[in-house]
C-alpha cells in the first residue's frame, strides 16, 4: 500500500511541476481570463466529483454554517490570488520566480505557524528562516525591487493552508464552496469580455485548453488526497520539492530562462535552508535535540 501511495504522490508532484507547460500553451490569453475559467471549470468538475462520491449533503451542511462560509470566502480569494499570480508569472516568462516561491513556501508556513499559532521554533528552524530572508534580500538587490511573485505565491498559499487547517474542512468540499463563491464574479467578468468581443473562449483550441484548466487543477488534488491515505506526511513533505525542481528545469532547459548568479545564489540558499529544516525535523522525530 505504501508503494501505491508513493506512486500517487509522485504523480501528483510531477503534475504540479509541469503545470507551466500547460499554461504556456495559452500564454497569449490574459491571466485574469484564464483564472476566471479555472475557477468556473474547477467548480463544475468538483461538483461532479462530489456527486459521484455522494458528499453533496456534507457541502450543504457546511454552507449553512456562517463562520465556515465566511472563512472559505477568504480562503477562496487567497487560492484564486495564488492561481492568478502563477498564471501571470507564466505569461511574463518568469517560471523561475514561481519555482523559487514554491521552494520558500514550507518555510513561510513554519513562520506563520510560529507567529499566529505560537508554535515554538527550534534554533535550526530559526536559522532556516533567516537564510530565506537573505535569499529574498539578494533578489531585492538584483531586481531593484521586491520579488513580488516569489513572495506573494508562498505567502498566499501559506495563509491559505493555515486558515484551512484551523477550519478543519475536507479538501474537496472546501474547494468546491470556495470556487462556488468566486464563480459568480468569474461569470460576470467573462460575460463582460464576451460583450466587448475580447473573449478568447470558443469552439477552438483556446476553448478546450481553458476548460482543461479546471481538469488539471482537480486531477492532482485527487491523486494527492489518495496518496495521504498510504504515506506519512514526512514522506510527502520531502516529495513536494519535486514540483519546484521540475519547474526550474523546465524554465531553464525548455524556455531558456536565465539562471543568473543572483538567482542561482538564492536557490542555493533556499536549498540549504530546506536541508537544515529537514534535518531538524528528522532529529525531532527521532527524539533528539
């Protein structure tokens, strides 16, 4: 069963890692239009999944709880922001920035846990977070501005994960409510585009790809949730770095993005910080300080 879980997790992180290739095919479409379609088609596909798994009654119960719906409205905005910035980065030929952001993500989650949940940080984790900020400072120096994509991507996802963890709602039911809350706004925006004859959606290649944006959003979630039934979270934690690594390779070798000295130094520092955090986690699990 562990082997099955490993294969499912591996497939999940490979799919997330090669996402940039998919979005490169529709690079000419504005990020906001792609995001609107991603929200709508994700909600449609999730509805089908929930009907098949007979979990719609669970969604109805959750939707009646005001605190739950308000929190999911906030998390919906956070995940949509994350998706939108990712698509924008692809459109701007900056896959490396997304890769760096997703490498940083686990450490941002640890930092938020310390600040908001008052979780204690070991000296090793404090060092890891300090190294991340050095990496960000290098990017600021090289760019002459904040590395917007590499900071907002992990921050939005870390906040999303924190709120969802505290809420305790299952992944699919929660995401369905999130996308359903956002769908009316997405539909209004797409109608506006259609009226102004600037919509890219139709019975053509772009139309098919925009529909598939919902499918490729949900498929890795299905495999990820299945993998968690068979694997330890620590194993999944190590495997998650496959995604940004693949994205980095794709950026450099497929799309000829430049991994200059400053970017390379930032990546090296992030890898060092992740190694320190991973070793600290292993030592904690083994009962040593």
